[in-house]
C-alpha cells in the first residue's frame, strides 16, 4: 500500500490539517446555524432498488433525495435535504462541528440514528469543494473516521476533487497520507483526478509520469485518462507528441485493445481528434506569435497532421488565418487558403479580406489579386472592404510605376483593374500620366489623357500638370500653351508646380519676357516661387545652351533670398562651362562645398576638365578628393510628382458639368493635339 501511494506523495507538498477550535465555540456556532436553518418536514419516499443523492449545492434550496447502499436509508424512510446539509456544514471546521450540525437532521432515537447515509456525506464533500469550503470537507471525513465508518476510494476521490476545485494543492499530501493510513489503494479515478490537478498546475511531466504508472498498478486507463493526457500536451504546446499519442490510441482502438463499449469509443474518438486539432492549433499560434522560424514550424505541424490523417475543420483553418499578421506569414496564409478552398469550397469573406490585406502587406500584390479573382469566380461576393483593399494594392503598384516611369506597366494595371470590374479614378489615371511624363513619353501621355476623359473623369491640376510636363519634354511648346489655356478656361486653378512647368515651356520657346510675367502671376495668386521653380528655369537654360542667362537667374534667385541646393549648383556649373567660364564654375563648386552641399562626381569632373581645356592656372587640389556621390538624373517632375501630396487637391472623382465630353473636344486644343496624335502613329504600346 505504501508503495502505491508513494507515486503521488513524492511531488505533493504538506499543509497542516484542519484547524481545531474550543468545544464551547463549536456548540455556540452550531446552535446559531441550526436556529437560522428552517428544515422542511420529512416526507417518506417510495422504496427504490437504487437511489442516488443529488450533487447540486446552492444556498436556499436543492434537490431532495435519499441515500442508498452502504449506509442504507434513514430510519423511517425520511428523505434528506442534501443542499440543506451542505449549507449547514459550510461553517464546520472540526469533526465536533460536524457532529453537532448534522444532529439536527437525525432527530431523536437510538444510536442507529446518529449517522446520515454515506452517499449524503460524499455528495456534501463534493459540494463543499465547489463552494471552496475545503476545511469543512476535511472535517466531514474526520467525522466519518471518528464514527467508525469504513471509508472507501469514493470518499477520498471526492475529497481530492474538493482539493482540486479549491485550488489548495498543498493539501493533496494530507489526502494521500490518510488513504495510506486507512489502507485504501488508489483507483483509476484517483489517478485521473491527480493528473487533472497537475495539468491545472502546469506540471505536465508529473502527468506523463502518473500515466505511465497506471498499468503498473493493475489499472486500465479510461477515456478521462486519455483526455487528461491530451490536455497536458496542450498545456506543454507539444503538437507532435499529441499527434503521436492520438495515432497510438487510434491503433489500439482498431485492434480492440481498449476496454469499453465500441459505440462509446466511436464518439470519444471524435472528441479526441478535435482535442488533437486544438493542441496543434495552439502550438501553431504560439509559433506565429513568438517562434524563431514560424513558417517552418507551422508547416511541419500541418504536414504531421496530414500524415496522421488528423483533419481540421474549416473553422480551425480560418482561426489560424486570423493569427497570421506578420509579413513572413503570407506563405502560411496562402497554404491555409488553398486548404480551405479544397475542403468544401466555402470560405468566410472576412477571412478572404484578411488574406488580401496580409499578402499586400507582404508585397505580394498579384497574390492578393488572385484571391480577389476567386471571390468573383467562386464566391463569396466581395464587399466594400474587399474593393478598398484591392484598390489600395493597385495604387501601390501604380505609384511604383509612376516613380520609375514604367508607363506600359501602369497601362496594363489600369486594363487589369477594368477587367475585374474595378473602376480606376482620377488618382489611378494620374499615376499613369505621371509615369508617362517621367519617361518623356509625350504621345502616351496624350493618349492616356484622352482615355481618361472618355471614361467620364474630369482632369484635375495633377492631370493637366503631367500632360504639360510631357509636352514640354517633347518640345511641343505651342501645344503645351494651348493645354494651359484650356486648363484655366475650364476652371482648374494652377498650383506651384504647374507654374514651374509653364516657366520651363517659355524658356524652351526663348521667350524670357514671359518668364517674368509668369513669376508676376504667381505672386498675384499668392504663390511664392521656390528653389524648384528656379531650378527648372536654370535647367531649361542649360538644355537650350544659355549659360549666361542661367547665371542671371541664379542671381535673381539669391536676390529673393531663396537658397540654392545641390541641383542648382550642379546645373549652374554645367551652364558656366557651356558659356566658357571655367573659373566661375570652379568658384561655384567651392561655394557649394563651403555650404556643406555634396555635389556629384560629374560636377567635380566637369570643373577639372574645363579648367584643363581652357588652360586655367587654378590650384585644382583645393577641390579636395573626388566625391563618391553619383550623378542623379535631373528632371522637373521629380518635384512635380508631389502634386498628389498637395492638400488642396480633390480626393474624389467627378464628371464634367454641362459641357460634357464632347464640349471638351470642341476646343482648339483638341484639333491641334488630340487629332494630331490620335490619328497619327502614336498609339500607346
């Protein structure tokens, strides 16, 4: 007997037994409680072959049942109000307390009336445990021992259950020690209860140790034993061990090695498989949250589940999809999405929207488009959130095309959007227009502008500015001025960067007087010229071999207290060299360096080569070491592309007013630009 209980007692702590009180205090407390309790008159119950006692305990009422077997029925066949007994015994602390408190339920009579049926006491012990009255439960057991009642495994298992419910795990040692003294060997319920206590404490190693000792004690595990072990694997987060345990258990079931009804085990295995799936889910979720290599860890668990034929439900996969939030999780999300689609074809729209967001966050925009296409083809029908998410991904791609000048890619994106029922707005069309402008694709910009109008969208200042920039790069200055005239006529108010393009157009035409007029108009509109504006003027002078004019504009910029930047000096040095003034170019380079500006290596080389070519006697060593900064391609639209950041621009798209599309084509600009390009050989590739 000692050896059988040593397995439990080795890991348990010791807590002193129930507290003892003075006898007079006991009598006083018992008398007070009995006075408060109003017991209903006992009624005889019909004799039954097997009776049980209800284990429901609530203050103020309960089921009235009788005890059977072991203790027999009370004399006279009177029923026992178990809830009332439990309510009274809550305040008990010693066996003497119990002796006095239960006497009110026995009434007068001989010695045979001094005990309630044993089933009443066990039910009371369970109830006291649920009510966290553990001292009272221990006092009841002491009372039974004092009265010479032969205790059994059921009593002590109820007491262990009370310890578990109260969470006072240190008193397990008291129960096990008392069982050993009484000569009571543990049964499978004892093992199951202790294992569940260890699971609650997080002592999973002790759970596995006890499970391994069950058969050594001549006992057979039950469904509760297996379920408790599976809960321990869940607590430990060991998905692979849980899968292996389930497979082993399933093999035993197929071989008929499990004791019990076949139909009962059939139902139990449904529960075990769900519990195994739950263990795997919790383990994968932990990996996603804090794993070192979450993708690898999760995929390994999914593969192990496939090999073990453990089949999660669609809801299990969807819950795991929601746990995927990191950029590296898109691989798992895509795998889970395919599994859900292959399962029964049904999937939650909210899960699809989450996946569209996830793969977009991972910069897998085409994968997001595939999910959106599945929504259109297979369902469920996309909603506004689906539309907004996929539109945001297209805008990211269009912005990338705009920044890199990949205009053909931008056009393909617009076509793809229209194929999928997405209606590009002004923002999307402007991105492609800016890409054409950056790539100096004049004919493509004109065609895109025309198609934008055909779609019923009204061009804004960004649209007109991109078209103006493309025409200026194509040296179509007269056509650009007609576009400007039309823009003002339809009420689109120019902004800083639109004026910047206009001064470049007049520089290109050689009309310097109009440049001053444009600057005057800007000031009249309370738009202050910036360094970007003067850089555009100086850049246009360089392109037209007007070095002296560029230097004049540099001085005018300084007179307006506008500080030059790297681009200003870079273009000015090139203009001065063109004008045959290497010494002045040298001075500009030194001035930029003294201001802490870092010019590219090309500016350094230009100064060196010009001084040597003109036979200058300057000490070129004062220039310092050759810079490592590479030359950046200078384009006006580098700053023009920031149109989309101007606060005054409208965010929504709207159609033309009463003039309509055809009214727009009535202007002279249509004749001189659109007819020329649209009927020529300038189609967009």
